[in-house]
């Protein structure tokens, strides 16, 4: 078995660990620090291990034509796409406040940079690890820049093929950083469950010697549980206070009650996995005693009788006698005293087996 592990801000994530739950705040803060802090409070209360933000420099990231393109619509926060993106950005001072609030709450804060200036800013602010978005699965320069910081990296793989994932993984690990890979379907939200292709999690685990997880854009809480059963040990879900808020990601996000249900269910799933060693459980004893069977006399049997198969029956309850699996050890032996019908047959009532019998 591969020894997979990644340490995320002091939390060791591996095949035997609980699932690491990331509440993806992304841009659901609407560009407002107060909403970002409220989201962090809610995520911590719901039991998430970390909150994730997104950082862009729209002027550096977008072509002029794209920046100046009209951007009408119910979710628009500006007249152009660039203005919309600018309205969603938090400042360096905001991020410093967010990091401090995370320390107060005891929840990890990290972010996805979408360009190199944003990556540099996040590094200067002291992010404990980074995320590479699916959109940058083929962006080697950004991957190399982020890996140069020497911090762990979580790689999302939406929109890519296996060769893209291999290449990005190789680029990141060439710098010696720890890497985790997340299966992802870059639809917001996912409506066709077949596109989630959760079996890719198993494929990743066979191909890559690293922790694997799921970045989930489906609106429910069931798919992460299925992913956990397949070996995912990081789950990321978009998170909002209210799905009716303005912005494109809210509709693909969980609300607090749903995130709390997810974190609780993943903790329960981890507990239920156990240690893999098959042993009787204490809680099983009453049912097994009542419902299992023991060897009993099928009819009245006198002392000295040599037991044959027709002399035996198997009846509940199972306490106070031998299990049916011991029947072969009973056959051909003489009773040292008589038995009535339904009396338990036990080894102390049997004479030693005669040699040659």
C-alpha cells in the first residue's frame, strides 16, 4: 500500500485520517470583509477544517477586451466583466484580517491564486498551503511559481485528461512539495451526476502516490460520502450563507445546515470504517446469544450411547453449548451420562474418542 500523506497546516491527511473538509468561500463574500468573516464563523461552527478563498488581479489576469466586455445579468456587480471581477476582490488588508480571524476561530485559511501577482501576495501574507484551480491545470508557469514557495499544494483537475494531471503533478512535485489531487467536474452546479465520474478517484489512487480527494460542485451532500468510500480524504464544497445571494457560485454552494450535515456524516463514515480487523463486537453478544445455535440432543440418549449424526440437532439460544461447527468433534464419542431431548451436548459429557474410531 502506498504511504500517502499531506500535512495541511498541521493536520496530517492520509488514508487512515478523518476526511479533511474545506468550505470553499471563493467569491461568495461579494467583495465584503464583513460577509467573509460571517462565512468563516459559520464554517467553523459547521465543523469544517478549513476555508478557502480565491484571489485574482483582474487587470493582470484578463485581456483588455475581456475586461471591458459588457457584463449584464442578475449576478453582475459591474457594468463590465472586469468591473464585476474587481468588485469581488478583497484587499491585502482584508486577507490579513481574515488570517487573524482564522487563528481566533481555530480554522485554517488558504486560497487559490489565479495569477502570479496574486500568488506572490498570498505567499507574503503567510498562507500555509495553496490550491491550483482546475482552470490552471495546464498553466505550468503558475504551478512552478506556487511550488517555489515550498508549501503543500492541492490540485483540482476539472476539465482535464489524465495526461494533464500527470504533467501538473510532475511540475509541482519537481520542487519537492507535498501534493494532493482532487477529482473535479467544472460545472457550476453539476446537474448530470454521470459527469462526476467518481471512479476517477480510484484511478488517481492507483496512478499517484498521494492523497486524493473531491472538489464537489453538486448541490447535495451524498457524493462526498461516496467519494470518501472510494478513498477520497479531502472534500471541498462551495459554501454560502444563502443560495439566493447575488453571484454565480451561490447556486452551487451548501448552506450552513447542509455543511454541518456533511461534516457530521463524514466524521461518522470515518468512525464506521474501523481498523479492518474482523473481530466479534461487544454489542453483538446479546443478538448472537439469542439467535445463534448450539448442539443439542435430538432425543433422549442414555449414558454410554455413541453419538451419531441423527442424535444431534442445532437450536437456539446459542449459549451454554457447542456451536454446530464442532459437530464433527462430537460424532463417534460416548456419553458419560444420559441426556434428555434439547439438552446441550458439551465436551465434558463425552468420553475420549477411542483410537481408530
